[in-house]
C-alpha cells in the first residue's frame, strides 16, 4: 500500500518536472528566436539572402568608371579595396553573424568600380542609418575576415579580406617592428625608426594574409619590447618565418651610406643555408626597385636572430640618416611598394620550403 502511494506520488512529480522542463525549453527557444531577430534587425533581409536594394534604408551602390570600391579574389580570400579621397582616422566595423558592417560618414562617396564583375554585387549592400553609410559585406564564415585601414598622406585605403574557406592559412609569419616606446631607434628630427617600422609591418599584414600566411605582430602600437621577449614570443608562435624590420643609420658622412641590408645569423651553423637563402630572397625582391641600393647579405650576431629557433632575417630597410633613403621612406607609395616586396619575399620563402 505504502509502496503504491509512493509510486503514484513519484509519477505526479515526474509529470510536474517534465512540464517544467518543457516550459523552460519553449522559453529558451523563444529567447533565441528573439535575440536572433534582433541581431539581424538592422539590415533585416541580408541574413535571409534577399536584396536590400529595395529596402527602406538602402541606397544603391553606383557603378562608375572611377569607382573607389575595387574587388579582387583568389582561392582563399575575396579582397575589397576602398580608396577614400581623404585621410580618415577610423572606420568603425563589426562582424555580425553573416556579414561585416563598416560605418562611413555620409559625406564619403562609395562607388563600385565599373570594372568589377557584376556577380560581386550580390555580396555588397549599402544602408543608411543615423547619418551614416553602412557598407554591408556578406561573409561566408564568421572568422578569418579582416579589415585594415592604411592611413596614408594623401588618401586612405580600407582593405577588407573575406575568407572563402574555413581555414585560409597554410603558413605563419611573425613580424617585428623594430624598437618602440621610449626607444625610438634611429631618429632624424621628429622622424623615428620605431614609427616607420610599425607602418611597414602593418602594411605587410593584409598582403601576407591574402597569400595564405597567418601574420602575428610582436607589437601593433608604440610600445617598448625587450629583445629576449621578442625571441621568446617568436619561439612560442613557431612560425615558418620570422622577420624583424629596422632602419639603419650612420652619424659620420651619412650620405655615403644607403641601401637595404639583410642580416642573418647562424649559431654554430644552425639553419645556416635556410637563413642565407631567406636573406637573399629578401634582397632579390626589394633592392633595385624605387632606387633602393643593395647593402648586401650580412652575418651578424644579433640577439633576436641568435635566440630564434625558426628561420629568420633582420632587414635594415634603408638608412634613415641618408637623404635619399629617408625621402623614399617618407613616400607613402614607395613605402607601400617596399612592404609588398617584403611580403613577396616571405611568400617565396615559405612556398619553397
Ligand atoms: Zn633598429
């Protein structure tokens, strides 16, 4: 008897618990639906694959032969290059569930270059919101999409990489912008080595990623780093290649010294052939372009090279103390070329490994 009552009581309890759990599940499901709707609200239909061009807040992207939005792609990334006529300090952006949203001021004109294939249009939308233009770029994956703002003197380039594959990176490079913080490196007036080296590595990032090379910077802002810490950072990251960027300088007869030098070091022959090969590839891609002189491949017992367990090179990208090298380093176009030539050297080195 007791057992029976006990059994019925247990059944009732089970039923109550079941109803409660079911209720909670329904509430959870509703909550997910509401949150989901909220995150899509701003651009509404994009997430469901409809065109926004007829939507309330949408603006048609004009095609123009001088359009400032260009698109190129390879097997792993789709690259959007937006050239803005004036320097803009920041373009806020966020990665949403299925698209990237970049916020531009309304006075910025955004036109698609007419040479871009019209099939690319389906991934691109423009909406207006609170006096801003929002460029909406559809993304296939939520990760491995990148936005870079390359501040230059006369114009600004916004480069957006959208991954076409789940794992776009086959290789890894660690880049070190020499000096930083209270250590400016070479200085001529208010021009400091630490600022130019940082500019170079930042310019290299997008190029390398587009080529399938993951990029890790030892610093991405003005901060000091101990040489031992840089080497430890490199070894922790286990890259296929490590490149340290510096500028050279000479106090006496500064205009007698110029050019790009590639420094390597092998402790007791460690990775000797590989490191010399890397240094030569760097010079092959950089010197005799834009007037850069060849300062040669130099063996030097530099600490970051000595302590690195991975193939590495330290590049002195010109003499800041030399008038013509300095003019090149302060020319945005030449600096951009230099960065992409250094990136090409890394791509050649890793692909021949
Ligand atoms: Zn230096």
